[in-house]
C-alpha cells in the first residue's frame, strides 16, 4: 500500500457519523489485515517500541465473540506497517 492509499483508509475507533474518518497528518498508523477489522488503520501515535512489538487487542462487536469481544492484531514479521489478525477473544 502506498502512502496515498494509506491516507484514504478509515481509522479504527472513528465515529460512523464522522464526515472524515480517515487518518490525520502527523499521526502514525498501522494497517490491520484480515479478521473482523480488515482494512482499518490503527492510530499508534505515541506508542512505545514495546507496545508496537506486542500488538493490540481491539474491542469489536463484529468478531467471533460479539459485543465486548476483542480482535488481536500483531506486527507482521519483516513489515511492521501491517498488523495481521491473530484471532479473537472474549
């Protein structure tokens, strides 16, 4: 994905009514790949190296566990710009 395509994506956590749910200049993002949040961007601005290496468990209503469930994403080996889905949990 080139930088222009990245900047057109929708950011995880943006309101559905937000007229501009895309990324903001000066912020750092990771693209979520596969799973229930496929294609969304995660704002990781200000995250430490350790946090980036650990990935994230993101709340989602559309995962295997419904409302209150979490989708787990972690950095792709060799290309940390993409975070791959690792499964869902309650």
